[in-house]
């Protein structure tokens, strides 16, 4: 009788431990599913930033400020301020995540020497850097903006990586 009770008690303990092990397995499996779900949520909520460290909405604001700044500089040029004459030869400015600053120039731009082209395009880069600083995104002045110069759909040149205000012309 003692052996029967001892065997029954052993089986009970064995069964109880198996149940505990199974329930722990379910719990950890459930926990791992929750972890995966949380990781996916975090990844989805992670804000994508471009090369300048701007979110999509900040990039939109940056592009708007580029146009506003260019229009302001073109107004100064029209009023006779020679230090802004470069702005007359820029049609538009836009920052593209893949191509950097796109500087679209007027047809008169092609009549200039390389030195003058560098000055005009370099001032456009300077305007973009100033707009970044105004937004508080380039306080240290260390962010460089790679740029490409186009007349309509024809690429005329691009900035050098060593100095974003110097250009290689085609």
C-alpha cells in the first residue's frame, strides 16, 4: 500500500511539473509574440530621416523656406542690390532625398564663366545652408549639402564632395 501511494505521489508530482513546464512554454511563446508585435510597432513609429536629418514634414518645410528665401533674394536683386544678383539666374531650389539640393537655373546661366557659375551656384548652396540654420538643423555649421545644377532636365554640373560650394561642370 505504501508503494502504491508513493508511486501515485510520484506520478502526481511528475504530472504537475509537466503542466508547469507546458504553461511556462506557452507564456514564453506568448511573450515572444508580444515582443515581435512591439518591435514591429516601434519600427513603424520610427521617423524616417533624410541625409540632412530631416523628417518628411521638416523636409517639406525646408523646401518651402528655400523658395521663400530665393524669392526674397530675387526681390533684393530686382531692387538693385548687386550682392543678390546671383539669384536672378536661379529658377528654383528643392532638396531631394536622393539627389541632394537641386538648383534649377535660367538659360542665361550657361553664358557665364566657370568662376561665375561657381559663385552663383555656391550662393544657392549658401542660401540652403542658411535656411537649415534658421530651422535649427545646422547650428554647428557642419552639415554639407551636396547639390546638382540643372537647366530644365539637363544636368550642367554637381558640387564637389570636398567643397560643396565648388562645382564640376559638364
